[in-house]
C-alpha cells in the first residue's frame, strides 16, 4: 500500500489513542442556526426535484411497494435490499439486529471498533441509519396519494435526538454519514411544502447536517488515503454538493471547492482508462454510477461542470457494465464484493437488476435509455430517447482484467488481471456462464464481511470461485480483514474468434507464497452449441494436488454435464460438495461445488449445458 498509507495509519492511530479526535470531532457541539425555513423555500436552490408537487409520473401503487411501506412503519426494515429485520423503536440506532449487541451511545465514535467478534457485523447497525429506506416511503406517498411527511420527519428527528453528534456507532463511517445527508436532503425537498416540516424542526435538521458535514470534512483523508475506494468518492462528492445544496452555510464554500477537486481526482484514479473499477466489484461500481448520476445531474441543474475526465470515465463505466449485463435478466455476474448497497432505489426492480441505475446515468449523460424507468422522474429527467443494447461478441478490458463473450442469450465472463490496487477476492481466471438469463456457473458472492472463518475463506477465497487451487491454498496470501498479501502482479490474456469457436487464452503468476506457480487457462466456447472446453495447466510442484472448482446453481444441476481428464488422459471422477451462495448481503443459500483433483499438472474439462 506504500509509505504514504503506512504513515497516515500511524498518525491516525496516534490521534485516536491520544484523545485528539475527541477535540477534533466535538461531542454535542453548539447549536448553529443558518437560515429560516421560509427563506430556504424562497431561495429556490436547484435540486433533482423541487417538491413532490412537481413530479410528473403516472401513479401506480404496486403490491411490493405497499408491503414494504406497511412493514417500514412497523420498523420492520429491509436490510441490504433483501431480508426484513424487526427493529426495536427504543434501540433501533444502537443495537445490531443480527445478534442483539448494543453499542454504547455515550462513547465517542473514535473509541468504537468497527471490527469486533462480540459486536458482529457493524453494517447491520448502520443500515437503517443511512436512510435509503426513505425512498420506499416517498414513492408510497406519491403513488398512494397518502401523505407520509409526519412519519418521515419523525424518523429524522428521532435519529437526531438519539444520536448526539460524534457519539455512538452512527458516526464511525463518514460514507454512512454522507449518504444520510444526501437522503435527508432529498426528503427535505420532497416535503418542502408540508406542514410537518416546521421551522424549528428545519433548523434542527440543518444544524445536524452542518455537524455531520463538518465530520466528513475533518475525516476525509482517512477515506482518501487509508481506504481509497467508493468511500472516498461518496465523501468527496458530498462535500462538493454541500456548496450547491447548502450555500447558506458559510463553511460549505471551502468544503465544496476542495470536494470538487478531490472528487475529480478520485474518479480519475479509481475508474481505469478502460472503464473498469479499482474495487473489482460489480456492485461497488454501481455505487459509483449512482454517485456520478447525482453529481453530474446537480451540476447540470446549476449550470456547472466537472472536468472532462469525469464524463469520460462515466461513459466508459457504462460501456464496461453494459458489456457485463445479462440482457435477459438485467443482472450482472455476482462478481467481487457485494455488500447489498443500492443507495437511491427509485423503482420496483430487484436489487440484482442493474438496468435502472445504468439508464439513469445514461439519461444524465446522453438523454438516452435502454428501458423506460420510473427513476427518471425522481431525477427530474424527461423525454428519454430509447436506444437498443448493442453488445459486441467479444469485449476485452485489459486494464481491469475482464473478458466477456456475448452470443445473444449466452454469456461467458472470464477474469484475468494483475493488481495495482488492493484486491478484494482471490479469484483470478474465474469463469461465469449464463444462458437465457440463468447463471449456471456462478460466483458465490460475499455473504458477510465479518463472519466465521470457514465462510470468509469460501466466499472470498480461491476455492469459492470457478478456478484452480494448489494444495487447497488461495492464489494470494490472506492477511487480516480486507487485506491480501503476495498480490498477483503478472497476468496476460488473448481473446479471439475463429471459424467455429471463441477462444480465450490467459495466464497468471499466482501462489507466490508457495514459491510462485503459473496457471494457464484456455477456454474454447463452441459457437454452435452450449459447450465449453476448459484447459487448465499449472507449473505446480510434482506432488502437489491441483483442484479445479466449479460452483453451480443447484436448481439446474441436471442441466450441466462435466467431463474431465488429467494430464495422462485419465478420466477424473467429480467430487460433489454442498456449499453456499449469497446473492444478497447477509443471506446464505445452497450452492453445489463440483471439484476435480489431480496430482498431474493438467485438467481438461468439457462442460455442456442443456438449456
């Protein structure tokens, strides 16, 4: 990670241990008043929508939306866009609902551990507090015609009253704070003309927003140096937008200027020149897509503009994710870290369906879309020009290390890349296969970031992907939490079409903690059939055991046929094991692993799919 990273982490730890952060981030600071509610209404600050009265959208109350609303008002909240968990009204901001652990709300945020066996996964206590669930409430309000302003304002005030500034777990993560600010801002504009938004409550909310912005500004370099991923993009964008959304707060002039510079730097650094993303994650890339949509759209409304690289990287991100998209299902491979994040959900589409968020950015950039979407109205976007999806048969993204073949309703997705930025999972030369919208050979997902060791090893390790292990070791050496050592630094691939086949040839130098082992993989996809021939060759030691792993959807196990032989041409019998799959964060489902093992250096496997 470099000396800058090490130096910053040491300095950050000194500030925490010395108690300096308690002065830098004051608890329960003085109340600040900036503008009256009436003057704010008159200021007509440009926003995605002016108020709910200005939304132009046909009203249609779906069964799913009504159900989620009914559950939300009973504090049964949808976590990570999948599972509903019941919260206690009195402890909803302090208790992890997955294990019952209660945080000390009087403790300064800098003294709270974000990783603790006793506390469990801190993301569970953060989830409601980012307030993304409000979009279900606002959409229900609009489509039902039943005013929910009092409920929404009560929710925001309840948070303020029970989470003193800089105390408790809700101030541990500046990205969570940033999202809360953006989501509160949307709710304020939507209910601008509501009687539930009183003058005193408005000033109370603005005071809270000020101190939360203050926190983000004071802690921004942690995400920019120690984390350097979507956190830094979220936080720097929020600081930039503070000047557009809250110009009556004097400090936002300086925060906005620096936020814009940092946001542009982060976008340029984190999105590679081929449109791939440094976190090697489809869902985290969608997080950035949504943030780009907010930033570019609000700039347009204010007659402002980012530097050209932001627009260039935004378009290239779309090009990459469009190539990865399975058109039949609207989903992408469940590849890389998947923490359930979908910050601004304005449609009834499932969380795994990416089409709405991709089209929101497409509309913002070009005024075009692949599909109609309710979300356009919530961004104040009108009159889309619909275009057709035109996926190339072969798509190569060498910088990020992705190779995708699209043959109508058949998709072959292959990972082959080296790392200049922190890897998330040890998954090189992983192969995903889709036919008619079904993900037959899949990536098992992430499950949880803080869980039992056996699950962590499966979901982020090499054996949890459709690739090869040597003596059951991962391709890289696992360190603590999100850390891998012995990164793969050498990877190369070619991708071509001949008369009858699509041919991928790639190799990586992996297992450096085992002395360095070269893994070569050739994938030959027959153009006329649903047949894949996979040839794996390694330079492993003579007595080491090479295993080829395949993870498949158990619902379709009868549709997938494997035939494998070793380096001597002997048939290898498959080993079938029940494993786990996680389509949504925190949810563990059955998966089937098919393994072929040999002491030779070669496994050649033919896969046929009947679909």
